[in-house]
């Protein structure tokens, strides 16, 4: 008895734990699934997603053909039911006429002559059989008419659904073409953005050419200055050749200065 009680308590605890897990973590699992799905969708390129949607739109065509086949089958069934209802109506009219004849003959106690020439004296049982036949045909006719009405309404609804499906398919095809054009525009803008980055690189290249041109100009100036300095260093001014009189005058002046200095010392 104690073991059974322990088993029941353990089972109840496990069931309670599972209930808490299911109720407590259902929302978390749902949130995790949505976030994971959103991350996966962000990693899928718009071009790939558009191609997937276009494939789905293309699959609508075989779906429509399948629906057309179903509609064709329904049309055949409706036509068959229409023929059956028409036959039952004719049968009901014929059965009522026969019932009327048998009823009148039974009431008037007259004899009926069949198409084969056989004489028939209607009885109450015969009249009841004809009445039962009329009621059976009438019920079958009512049932067939209801089925025919339901089938016809379903067929009209299916036709409208097919027409609506085709209309929406055309709209989705147009929408896909619009999105494709938007993607191409986006790609063009992205290409232009890349060209803009390339323009920056071209600007750097042009700046490098300007720097190189400046360096070359500096080297050219240096070479010009070096050539000019070298020519100045190698070029010596012409020496003036003194005449004899100029030389003697210079000597006299020198000696004269020396005598004056000696006299001042004495």
C-alpha cells in the first residue's frame, strides 16, 4: 500500500513538473524560435528571397491547373445530377399520372388496359404501391435537387476562387517585378557607392602624383643650383697685371711708410 502511494506521489510530481515546464517555458521557446528565425532571415540576401518568392508564384500555375481539373470533375458531376433531376421529374410526373389512373379506376371500379392489351382491375394494394412509388421518387428528387444545388453553388464558388487566384497571381507577378526593379535600383546605388570609394582612391593616387611632381621639381631645382654653384666655383676673375710704374709707386709708398714709423720711434 505504501509503495503504491509512493508511486502515485512520484507520478504526480513528475506530471506537475512537466506542466510547469510546459507552461513556464512555452513562451520562451516561442520567443527563441522567433529570434532564431529572424536571424536566419536577416542572413538571407534579398535577391535569394525574391527568387524564392518568384518560384512560389510560378508554382501557383500548376496549382491552378489542378484546381481546373477539380472544377472540370465538378462540372461533369453537376451535369450528371442535372440529367438525373430531369429524369426524376419526368418519372415523378409519370408516376403521379399512373397513380391518378389507378386511383380513379379503383374508386370507379373500372378496368384499365395496359399497352400490351392486358386488362387490369386496380386494387387498393396497387394504388398504395403507386403512391409509395410517387413518394419515393419525390424524396429522391428532393435529395437530388439539394445535392445539385450544393454542387452548383460549390462549382460557382470554385470558379470564383480560381478567378480570384488568377487575379492575385497576376498581382503578385507584378509585385515581384516591382521588387526586382527596386533591387536593381538598389544594386545601382550600391555600385555608385563603391565608385565613390574608388573616387577616393583615385584622389589619393592624384595626390601621390602631385607629391611626386613636387619632389621631382625640388630635385630639378637642386640640380640647377648645383650646376650654377659648380660653374661659379670654377670661374676665376681675371687678374690685373700691374705696370712697372704702378709697382714702383707701390714700393715707394711702402718704404715711405716704414721711414715715418722709424722716425717716430727715435
